[in-house]
């Protein structure tokens, strides 16, 4: 179920999935968790670049109306 998440979040984590091609955002608002996929790359991505040095870049790609509440 799609829903508009309560922005701003308390915290947004950037995670590179096991396939090394999908970037997933975890948005925390109080006790609620929201997820959003922001990239499905054609080639493998570097975990250090995605989760550390490039994390803010991925956070900026989030769309307010695409968060999924878990």
C-alpha cells in the first residue's frame, strides 16, 4: 500500500541490497518504518560509495509519494 510518509523523517538509512544493484531507503518516523527503492542499476554498485560517501545523493532521489509503510 502506497502512502505519503510523514516528512521529515527522524532518520533515513541508505542500504545497498544483496543484488548490489538496488538502493533501498529506510525512513524512520517515530516507531514507523517506511521503505523506498531509489535505484535499480544495470551494473553492480560499490557498497562503500552507496552507503557512506554517496548516501546524501541517494536520499535526495526519494519521492515523497513513493514511501511504503511496513
